[in-house]
């Protein structure tokens, strides 16, 4: 069993402010026994601002500060940040703590619903998994949730759970799509999916760029049978879930989706 905390918050445009906020949330999550503490996509700085001046390398001061925070509380922290890539940046998940310090660069960029992430962000190519207390975790970011093959590939790499930081764009039907996609990816990969979104800025009392994907809340934990195990509302909140990898094995045996698929 692995205890994972999802920290649903609203990031500001200032990395230093967000780091202070993360210190509070990590302390609270660790106090509830979490071994993995997950923050949303763009935890370093919200969308809707220029990303180039904010971006830092994984060995830069912001990531090092998060690493020290993880070390202090003996947890793995997963948090969305931006790293440099020439004239663009990469939308990177920082994974740090428990002997790990690495990044996952978002593979599928959000060129959808009138938004073009690829104008300012370069996409990644590599799957990433980490082991925590005998449980293999895969990672994915926001728009990645629309691509079943990624989650199935993570499952075939040994992942029993996938953490999914996001900054989900608002709009008609988007909340319904969010929950449906999280549940579907859990079911068709036979993994737990722990989807941590930015809180709805309106519910948090924060003014943001209305055209940017700055979150709707509703962080969701779906079990490997596609059932909602736990869920938050629109406002900021902490969701703590115990993940049992044995349930992932039961799901894969029952559905046989991974064993029986013909197209890869």
C-alpha cells in the first residue's frame, strides 16, 4: 500500500510564492503519512504568463529548493515546472526526493480547443517511471490523458499507478470530459490514476487570464476498474489516497485488455 497526496491549489505567476505555498502543503501531506506528494501542472507558475523568463533547469534554484523540501519531509514530490529549450520551454514534471531527481517532459502538447501550447513549448519523447516503496509509478501530464496508448505503455513498463498533474482548461463539458478520461485511462490500462488539477481560480478567489488553461479543480483518484475512489470539488484542497497495487493486477487479469490488444 502506498499513500499518495494530491495538492489541489491555484498557482500564482511567481515561482517564489508558489514555493512557499508548496512548503505548507508538503508539510500537511507528510503529516498525514503521504510518501508521494503531487502538485498540479504549472505549479511553478500558472499558464497565461510568459514562460521563457520563468523556466529553469532541473539543477536550478527552484528545483533544488523543491528537492530540499522533499528531503526534509522524506517524500517524493511531483510538481509541474518549466525548463529551458532554446526559444521555447519544456512543460516538465519534476520528480524529486527518496533518491530521485529527474524530469518528465510532457509528450502530448495542448494544441486543442483554440489553444496552441506548441507555440511556446517543445514536446518530450520518453516515458518515465519511478519506484517508491515497492510500487512503480508512471507519470503523465494533463492533455496526455486523452491518449490511451501512453497509459498502456506505462502499465506494460510495470506501473501500477499513474500520477497525472494537470491544469485543465475550463469550458462547456470539460469537467465531464476530465472525469470520464481519468476513469477510462485507469480502466484501459489497469492502473490507479491519480489526477491532480489546479483548483478553479474563481473558487480560490484568484483573477487569472480567462483564455489560459488555469484549472477547474475536481482532482480525482480512479481505481484500476475505472471507479472513482475519491474526488475533490472546485476549491483548493488536499486529497490523500492509499493505493493498493494488487488491485491493478486484479483489473488486468479480469479485463485482459493489455494481454489481448492487437494494435499498439
